[in-house]
């Protein structure tokens, strides 16, 4: 394995050298027929992040992005508490910028993105000072960028899958990536659509049983222009994402309903109901980036201005509601209540403006180093509306600056930095009190200046083997969906879902120690100490379930994790022979094992820890057919914030078969996800007050299908490749110092 890695590194060095010497006198005919292929790694460990390649992994890219994310080793994704990776709360970024959405809105957004439009996902476990301190515990950065060539090229990706539970349902995705360059500018356009039919069965204690048929339609377009101005570059980007979803729900419930249509006279009843919910989300982003470059390629100055607008509409209509009241003589529910329109009618609008500057240059520090500094100003306006009344008006202004030093000393790499951020958060909320009067109140203001230090030290034992220790302080602002007082999911007599506009920001202290070898193998321990952690609470009071957001004053999340690749040849060859063997990791049979242990320490709550287990195997069959198997499991009877998992969050076995044709330009995959239909969520809530409840949900996760990817070749195989231009934020680094930035 060691020699293989060294050989691949050598090939990469030769490739880089060849690219930097395109103006030499070697004639084109002398290098005709030479093809150098860069092999992507399925999982790559860096000092501050883990990188998952989506583009070459059929088991990840054959559905939507959310389905692929849930298969990543070490990641826990639930409907009740969001996403965590190796014990750290994730802030989700798209191409280097935060999405600023969570919970059901985030799930809907990720379901609307085809997984084959993603190049890779970076989980940045130790964000440096150049990242906003609001990144919280960790960042999941979804990279959809592609390269642009001098000649027009196109890549088509398509996917079809189906499920067959109570009825047959289909899902399709299609996307097309076009890119080209001329003497003046380069351009890129990535467009796609998806249609998905799915099922959701839910059980909320004994109060509500529901069956939902979901229909989702999504469209997106990503465009980019790049202009070369001498050594400098100007990048212009515009992205648009649109999701239009309908959910049809049949439910049986037990709750308190208005007697004779009198909302003040609630009486116990058993009922049947049919409802439809409509969701319409439109997200637009425009970004302009100017990259100033100098004679020293390690010296860089970037200016970026961005604007994001997100519109959301949610409405729920009732088709019918019937049943009977329990008091004698079991009087039926009055029929005039049937067919009620606009049970819910909510809207929200978010506008974000930001401007940032980043500068870096090498400096003489120890055996070599670099300094990075910059600043960011961001303004966010967010308001929600229910039945024409603005019930939340939220404003946030953030001004920040950072300074970070990187240095080397023999076998040590050091990073020391700090970020200063000033927050000015204010707003008002409006609500109806118990007497039915409209009341207005100010949000709890948050106007503070805070410092967020970070430090890392890495000791390089040998080439690609190192020990790293990291610390950073971060803040996580309450998500807009948690603040939103509107019910944006489902309204029924037995259920009340509310946001909390008075949530306070969470302060994190993150510590990590990790040993990594050859990018794949690693072992690590981390702990996140959080003050005012935002958490979801579900409790029962009488015949009603309340779903709320609260702050936890103090909690800690401990996480131990280990990853290990095992080539199958270890079972047939001695280790001494394997070390002499040169091979391509993409062409061998191997298994990648991951195990993580996580424990949530919350005051006055006895939470047990849980294990996250993942095994991925790759087997090369005859005719170069690649078989990939992936198994994920999370042990039950463990504590997850204010919930105890009665069944494992993860319990899925997936298979895919992949074959490449036409000189690798055409890739065809057939797949089966959750073959044993074991993926189900069932939890018992542990609220600080109120009665605990049992909540369960089951999606139609078992599905079968196929996907294709066709790359139309460039007209000239020697055409020069440009850097990514679709929302590209990556900073090249030639200093050799441990990289913290994206």
C-alpha cells in the first residue's frame, strides 16, 4: 500500500510538472497517445477535514444528495435533530457558502438535488479562522463544481429508481453540464431537474397515525463566467434552485376538537382526516469575485460580494375530517367542518448581503510560513408571515476580521489564529395570546463582540503519516427554521409544532486529537463543549403533542472514531509481498471499515452512548464490473439529545454494479438501496418537563434503479483545463504548509 501511494504521488508530481511546462519545445506528436489518469480517493483524511468523493462512487451518487449523505461513515442524519458528524453539529455549505437553512427545509432542498451533480463533499471538522465563527462545530461543504475546457464539452447524467410498498412509485433525475472557453472568457452552465414520488408513515404516540404520499418536483441552474485580466481573474456566478412539493396525508387521531365549531369548547374525540400540504421554495444566489494575483503565486488577494434571496410558501388544506366525540351518545363531528381551506398559510422571505476580503502571503517564520488575514460584513433580513400577519421580523448584522499564521519547524506544522466577530441581532415577534389578542414583543437582543481563537499542531511521523491536535472556539446562531414561529410541517388537532424566536446562540469549544496514515486509515477522539445548545423537545400534555425548540444550558458530546482500509489480498499474500506490490486502489478488491462511539452528556439526563458502524466493500468482477456493497448501522437504546433511539437510526444494506464503456466516457450503474428494508426511526422523547412520547417514522427507503453518466469528449484531448468557475472559492496553496482553507 505504501509503495502504491508513493507511486500515485509521483505520477501526480509528473502531471503537475507537465502542466506547468506547456510552453516548452516538445512537439505535440511526441506526446500523442500519452494518457495520465488521476485516481480519486473514495475517502481522504486531511488534518482539518474528511473528503468524500461522490463523482466516482455509484453507491453515493445514484439518488438525491440527502440519500447519499446518509450513507457517509460517521455521519448521523435524523428528522428530529438534524445532522452530526463525529459528534459535531454540522453547518451545511454549498460551494463554500452557508445555506442558512436546516431541518425540514434543508431536507427538502437536499432531496431536490441529484447526487450525480455533486463532485465531492468535504466535512471540515476543524474550521480555521478564515471560516466564519458561526460555522459551529463543523462544516459540511457540498462541492458541485466542474472543470471548464477550451472546447465545448458536455456531460449528461440521468437516474431512475422505483419503490413498491403500498403502491408503485417512481423517481427520476436529469442534469446536463456544459462548459467552454474562448479567447475572452470561459463559461459554464449546469442545469437539472428531478421528480420524486415517496411515502412516509408516521406514528406519534397513541394520538396520531399518518400515511403521507409525497410528490416533489425540483429544478436548478448554475451558471458561471470567468474573465482573465492579465494575472487577475473576475468570476461571476448566478444560481437558482426551485422546489415545488405536495404532500397528501391520511391520518387517524385522538385529540380535542371544537364542539359545534366553537374553538373555545374543546372536547375529546376520535377522528379521521385527509389533508394536503403545498410547499414552494425558490432560492437565488448571485456572486462576484475578483482575484488579484502577484508574481509570487503564494501571494493572493480576493474580493467577493454575494447576495442570496430565499422565498418560501407553505399552505395546508383539509379535504375532510370525520369521527365522533367520546361523550354520550358519541355525537359525530359536525360535517360543516369538512373541506376547510387554508388550515395553514405561511410565507417567509430571507435576504442576505455579504462582502468579504481575503489576503495571504508567505512569510519568513521558522522553516517557512504563511499569514492569512481578511474580513467579512454580512447583513441578513428574515421575516415570516401567517395569514397576512408578519409574526417574525428578524435582522442580523455581522462584522468580522481574522488573522492566522501557519509555520513549519522540521517535522512540525503549526497554525495559530483568531477571528473577531461583532453581532447585532434584533427583531420583533407577533402572536395571539390566550385571549385571542394580537400581541407584539421584542426578541431578546444579541449585541456582542467576541473573539474566537483556533490552534493546530501536527507532527509528521513520516510521509503521509501524522499526529494532529486541534482546538477552536465557535458560535452557532439559531437557524431561521428554529426561530420561525410558523408551523411549516403539518397541523392537526393532536399536534402543535412551533419555533422559538427567543433562542440564544450556542458557543462551542472543540477539541480533537487524531492519528492519520495514508489518507484512509485514522483514529481520533474529539469533544465538543456547548453552552446554550439548541435542541428539539417533544412532549405530551393531555391529548396534544408539543414540538418545541429550546436552549440546553450546558452539554458535552464525546466522540471516538476509527477508520481502516483492508485490501482483500491480505488474506492470500504475506504482508512483506503486499508492501512490494504496486497497484491502483481503484482496481483492487478491498473493504473500508469505520466505527465511531458517541455520547451526549446533558445535565439531569442519563444518556447512554451509541456506536456508529459502517462497512463498504469493493469487488472487481469479470469484464471490469465493479460491485460495491455498503452497510450502515447505529446501535439502539442510546441517547441522542433529548431522545432515546428504540430502533437504530441507521440500518441499511445497499448494493450497486457499475460498468464503464466507450473508453470510460459512459458509465452505467444498477443499484438496490436498503435491500432488507431495515431503515426506520423510532425514538422515545426525554423532555425536561411533560410526558414522554414515542415517535416513529418510516420512509420508502428500499428502492431499485439504474443511472447513466455520459461524457462527450473534448475536440482536442490536449485542451487546457481551467480552474472551477461554478461558485469557486478554493484558494490554491503552494507553500507546503498544512492547509486549513477550502
